[in-house]
């Protein structure tokens, strides 16, 4: 029995990467509802069946598109020492790509089902971003810039919850400013002072 050649494996990975990059562009430009698998397949020179050969299902493809988006967002966030500012910048960028916001909101809700191909990705995604923010909040507490009695992890969870909730509000009313609302929440947290020890 012959084994696949390394070259064909590398080509498969390259094609998968091309599909994800193209799908990301299509969703950003066309929107979640108007983007079609056929359009993505044609853009990379494949049939729909050929496209899905690289993924276990349409749902897995969509989850991997979001993972690809996260890679770009994390690369941009790495330019900041402050992960909170990275989150705000990502939300400002999201307002320019509504199709990806719709994709995220739809797939994240569907992925609550443990059998969904994107379930593990979203569980890890939330864990990662909450950890990053909690570590930053704790460092701000140690520096004396935030109330040390705050639960850093709970504050991080609230920030992520508001970020996700504002994306849903923005999809329903595009006058809602996602980034500004999250910044306002953070300004409220920063106003808190440790209770008097008198």
C-alpha cells in the first residue's frame, strides 16, 4: 500500500490555506448570508465537492475561517502591550467587515452544541482571550492602577461578554459603536478604587 507523498500533503495544506484566505475575503466583502460555497470554490478553482474535500463539513470550514481571522487579529494585537487596546482595535476593524461579524455570531451560537465541528475552537478561544485579559488586569492591579479587590477573571469575562453582546446589538442597529461601548465599560472599571481601610 503506497503512502501519500510529502509533496502532495504540502500541496493539500497550501490549497486549504488558499481556501481559508479566499473565504475570509468573500465573507468580508459579500457578507455571511450572500457568500456561497460555490463562489468560494470557483475563486480557488475547485468544485463545491472539491472544496469540502479539504474540510469535514461546511461548519468546519466556517469555524476555520474564523480561526484564520483570529490569526490576523492576534498579529495586530501583538503590536500592543495592552491586550485590552488590541480588543478595541479588533472591534473597530470588525465594523468594516460586517460579514465576518455575522459569521462569528452565527457560528459561535451553533457551536454551543458539543457535536459542532467548531465547538472546541470556541471553547479554547474564550479561554485564551479571558486568560489574556485577566493577566493584564492582574498586572494593572499589582501596579496600583486598578482596585486590587476586583476579581480579574470575572472582569475579563464581563469585558468579553460586553464585546460579544455589542456585536449582536451592532448587527441589529449599526449606529451602535461596539468599540466605544467596550472602552466605556473599561473606563468604569478603572474608576473603581480600593475600599478604604480606615
